[in-house]
């Protein structure tokens, strides 16, 4: 099988790139599905943590957020309404990061751990922006 080079890429490159892009969407969506499922598995514990931090209506808040993570994450991974799923997950990630990872209110090791998680969420948000704007 010969390769024809155009713009520095072999003819097979679009297939490989499409496979890698699909893998990326699968991995990104799966993280949200896993997180949402874990929240349901540890529902009482997480509700108690949210209540202790003063979140209003922690049980419905957690249930709604976790359902969004599972549904939109599965859609992102499967390629169903991908731009909408990525946008919903992006909005969720921003809200959750600002509300739950408010590292600026803490000090020491707790601040450092929360800041690291916040930075990871910023990177995830970058991936969601790419997913939302990727060609279908």
C-alpha cells in the first residue's frame, strides 16, 4: 500500500486522526460517566459533604449534576449530539469548579490539593471546548 503525501501527511492520516479523535472523545466522556456513577454509589456520603459545606438542597443538586455527567458523558463518548454534550459538561465543570473547588478560601495542603484539582478541571474544560468545536 503506497502513501501519497499531501501537505506533509500520508493519505491514511485522516483515518488515523479520526480514530485518535474518537478515542479522545471516548476517554473524555468516560471520565464524566465514571464520576457521575461514583457520586450515585456514594450518594449519602457526598450529600453529607455538600451539606457540611453549606450547599443548598445538596441531594437534588448532587442527583441532577451526577445525572448530567452520566448522560452528557455517554453522549460525548458515543458521538451523540457531541457539541451539546460537551457544552453541557463545560458549563457543569465551570460551575462545579467554582462552587466546590474554592481553593482561594483555604490554606496549606487543603488549598494545594483543591488548586491542583481546579487546574485539572481547567485542562478538562480545554478538552471540552475542543470537543464542542470539533468537526462532526
